């Protein structure tokens, strides 16, 4: 072998060794960095700091008693649940509940996210799982909290949701660690918005023994949450909590906290010493619709089209769902890019039925239909873009999730596609058929009441903002 060939070979081997050493150091650095992403210490949040979800709190208080008084349960040979899965919509307070559990129990709180274990190096995710559990076990009693566990806990190959070997290794490491738990006083709390995507092995007894839904607050819970957050701010004494609770139907706890914070910012901006009800109402409009532009560019043609579009929404809403209160109809452009909006408060005490979903779809469709009726099919605008997105999503749920379509019948399309690994193109046809049917019905309503919608639109052009009482058109 020539000298230059030997040198070249040595150079290649040296380079390969350098890369291998560098990757090893990087992998070790990633494992060691677990200390950096992890919060360690006793949580200072208590259940008194969490409003609403009373049943969930009762269930978690039992876990607290398990941790504090294990001898009481040992007498009956009862083991502590190894894991608790908190699931529900975003912002409902799952993380806050986990912190409160650790705070009430007075034990160390280890908080990580599922994405912290999604790594590019083979075996690194599994290594970090083992490192986390090893550290928690040293504390004897502790709470491990894994947020967004679906990042590592999705169904494996058989469930048709994941095909990553590295992801499988990480999940297997978590399953093994949870199975190896003894009654040491350490409990794993996990949170997810997508419990339907989790692997069945995670949900079996001995892993996440207890599954607790953290729900959107009802009216009484919303009042408690509003009172809690207002008590942390300076506010007027005469704020109508009942009114705010009615406005915030389907708000999560996080959304209510954000609403009160936005109201406080408005109060500061306007030079008030305390938050008043007007600040909260204005913050509510800003959160849902966006901040209205003070000096929008005058576009008379756009304003006219938007007025008829919103008049269509408002009238069909009153026509089909008179139990809902129209809060505000506006044709003032907002910071969210909307040319106008119609806000209504649904009745949260009523059961969601097939007819109510169809009515909701009809209201979403009504803006575009009004444009077509008053300006012609060739002159419809892009103003219905958001309505189309919402109506398509709701129509798919109506057919594929709720089993309300005659063609699909009592079937869940998502389960079918996952189990059989097939694409259900019939859903597209059913969605289109439903929307077309409702479009024709809304067209009939608007054509029959054209004069009333015309009157609402002209009033909107004049006033720009209308309320419930303005929509009583004879």
C-alpha cells in the first residue's frame, strides 16, 4: 500500500473516531441536561388555588392522603395507584391540578414534557426516562408529572399511529419503569388532550390506574374561577360575576384567567385605579373577535357586503336558535383580520342534539348565502373563509364522530380507519351532501325573510354595531 493511501486511511479512521466521540459526548450531554429541564422542589400551589373541577379534586385528595398516611391503607393491603392520567381540553387546568397535588402532599415535584424525551439519538429518550425515575425514587415520596404524554405514548404499530423504533423504545422504558414501581410513595401524573391516541398498555391497571377528566367549567365553577382571579387584582366592588359567567360559556380556566388579565391591562391603559365591568366586557370582545380598529380604512363597498354577511348570520341565529343571546354584531374590522363578526352566547344547560348541530351549521352557512342572495353568485367574497373551516370541521364530527348521518350510521369513522387501515372517502360525500342540504334550507330562510335581513344590514351600515334589542325587526 502506498504511503499516501495509508495516510488517507488514517485520516478517514481519525475522522470517524472524532464523529463517534462527538456523538457520544452529545448524547451524554443530552442525558445530563435532564437536570436543566426539570423543576425540582415542593410546589407552592394548593387545591384552594384551583377553582372548579370539584370531583377531580376529591379524587386527587385521596392520592394526597395515600402519600401522607400510607399506614392507613397498608392495614387493608391497599396499594397506591401508580399513575393518574389527567385528560381534557387545553387550558382546563391539568398542570395546575398536578402542582396542587404535590403542594398538598408536600413532596418534591418533577415536571417534564413528553417532547423532552423525543430525541434524535438512538436510546436517548429511554435513557432520560430511566434517569428521571431513578432521581425521583431517591426522594422516596414524590410526584413525577409528564405533560403532553401523547408525544411519547401514542399507539404503537398495531394502532396505525406510529412507526418509530426510537419512539417505541422510549414508551417501553416508561412502561417498564411504571411496572417496576413498588409502594414507595412516588406517583406518576400525566396530562394529555388526546387520550384516544394513547397506547393501550399505558392505560391498563398497574400503569395509569386512575383516569380523571378535567372538564370545562360549568356556570358555578366559572363564577368561582372568576372570583378567584378577580381577588388577585384590584377591581370595583359592583362587578356582576353572574353576567361574566354567562358570557364565558365554554371558556376554560386558562381562558378566564387570560380574560381577567386582559381586562387589567385595559384598566391600566385607560388610567383606571381598578378593573370595572366595562374593562372586562371590552377584554371579552378583544379575546374572541380581536381588537376593533379605531380608524379603519374606509371601504364603502366592503362595509356593505360585510353588513349583509353579518346580517345573515344574526338573523338565522335568531330564527333557528332564539334561546341564544346575540351579544354583539359588528362590521368594524378587527386585529384578527375579520371584517366583521357576530357574537352570541349559547345556552350551556341544554343538551347538544342532532337538530342543534344542524342549526349551528346553518348559522355558519348563512353569511355566504346572504352574500349570494343580495349580490349574486358571481360576487360572493372570501369573507366566509373562517365559516367554511368551522362548518367543515363540525360537519365531519357530525358524521364521523357522533354517528348522526343516515349513510354512515352508528359508526365512528376514525376507529374504522385506524382498525382497518382504510380511507373512508364516503365521509367526504356525506359531508358535502349535508352542507348542500343545509345550504338550500338556509337559502329558503333568507329568501323568505329578505326584507328583514335587508333592514338589519342597513342598520349595520348606519350604526356599525348592533345588539340583541336592535335585531327585533317587525
